[in-house]
C-alpha cells in the first residue's frame, strides 16, 4: 500500500500528522489547565464553545475562499498563522489572563476553518477519486489514531512535568514544521475553477458572485442523494459528541478522581481505537453499503459511551473509550471518503466547509446544553441523556441513506484534472 501512494500524498499526510500531534498536546492541556484554575464545568463548556464557534461563523465563507484560491498556499499560511497565535498563548498562563486564552483559541480555530477544508480538498487532487482515495484516507485515519495514542499522554505528561507553557511551545513548533512540509508539495497543475474568473469586477458584482456560489453549494447538498442524508445523520450524532466532549474532564476529575495524566490516558485509549479503525473501517466501507455500516458503528458508539460514563472504574472507562475509537474512526473515515468522492472539485471547499459548519454548530449546541444540564442533574445523568440521541442517528441512517451505495461507488465527475 505504501508503494502505491505518491510522494505528494506523504507530504500532505506528514504535514497533517505533525500539526495534529501538536494540537493534541493542547487538547489535554487547555481543558485541564482551565478546570484547574476555575474548577468549573461551565468554564470548560465555554472553552468548547470558543473552539467550535468559528466553525459556525466562518466555515461558509471559508468554503468559498478554498474554492477560489490556491489551496496549497492557503494551507501554508494557515499553519504559520496558527503557530504565531499559539505562541501568543504564553502570555495567558494565569487566571488573570484567562480571557486572552479564550480569545487566542478562538483565533486559532478561526484560521483552522480555512486550513482544514483546504487540506481535505487537496487529497482528491493528489490521489484522484479511485481506490487510492480510500487507501489514503485509511492511512490518514491510522496516523490520526497514532497521534491520539501518543499525543494525549504526552500532552498530559508535558503539562504535569513542565506546565502549560511547554505544551504551548511544542504545538507552535509543530505548526511551523507542518507548514514547511506543505511548501514542498508539488503545486496543482491548474487553478481552482472559481479562481479563473475575472478578478477586476466591482465589489457589488463580487458579492453577488459569492452569493451565487454559496447558493450553488447549498443546492448541491440539498439535492444530492448521498451528501444530504449523510449531513443530517452527522449533525444528529455530533450533538451527542459535543455534549460528551465537554463532560469528559469533569467526569474523570469528579467521578474517577483523576487529573491530567488520567485524561491523557483516556484520550490515548481512544487513539488506540482509532488506529484499529483504519483497516477495519476501510474493509467495511469496501465490502458493505453505507447504510448498514453507518447504523452499526453508531449503535456501537452508543454502547461504548454508555459503558464509559456509567463506570466507577478508571480501567473500565479507559477500555470503553478505547473501544469507542474503532466505530468512531470508521464513522469519520466513511463520511470523509463519501464527501471527497461525491463532491465535484470546484465544490469541494464548500461541501467540506458545510460539514464543518454543521459539526461546529452541533458541537456548540451540545456543549451549551450539557454544560448547563450537568450543573442540575450531574455529569453521569447528562451523559446518559445525550447517548440516547445516538439512537436517533441510527434511525436516521436506516431511513435516510440509500441502500446499495458503497464506499467505492461511482463518484460525481470532477471538473478539474488531478495533481500530478
């Protein structure tokens, strides 16, 4: 499988992996740092909202930008900007400057709204839309699993040994390295389709054109027999995911009496599951249609999350979350392959951003509701109520997705050639 993939893919995947590794250091460090300062579930909930709000606000605009500019250059700029923003977090290392940390996290994630769809949109250009696209996504899922496996415990250890500032610096350096790797990526042999339009048009004409492009993306999603139900199922599940995300740190702290290292261990177990999901998910996607795979992995996630949040034992909770990584990684792999395969090239940015917008909106709503509800009925009861919503996702998958659509189904034609 390694020999089949071109050097351009490994540059793109290496950049994504390094950036992801740095980011995972702060996935543990930031919520533990905030909870240690405030001791408040509400504060942790606010941070989740700050992290995801840019997706609600900026993702539609980001999709238009990604479809109009050089995606490679946009990704380089995105990595370097995030390195600078993360480094600035060194000035927000105490409770008096907590507001600054919230602001910088918001800015970092705002830049991510442009960088992430650019990265995702480059993959079909590098690999095409055949079997190599599944292989490449499987490799990137495996890399994500490795990052989760080692990044979370490293983040917890760095925070415990050297403090928040050390984790911040490592993340900033990772973004710089990721940007340098993308500079070595061979530029596309063509402009993005939308970027070839007249650049000297007036402001009114440009705004009208942007509105038309956005409306065209909405029409594509609304009419597409695969993307539309996939978006609905994804949104429903992500409401639960947002709720459970904000509950992990207080659950480990209050119910399991753990701290940063224990939170890191939980995420490490999740990473191990994600690592296993790469070959398992790739096999399921190739052999079975989308509908049964989606229903099975969602049902498995509900069982695993229920076992985790109803456990009084750290080892059992770690095992449950680790097992959840297998269907969780499969779900993400399935969604990403379908989006990349069924979206025309000149719509890739908008479609990816639409899914990111839904992800961010659902996460914000889930986080707000869970953060507020946990203060009244407790963390465990809130988690159990949230898990019930996953079964709604199962029903939507069984009734909304078409039977017979497989991971290797024929895609919509791309309007642009692939990168060499």
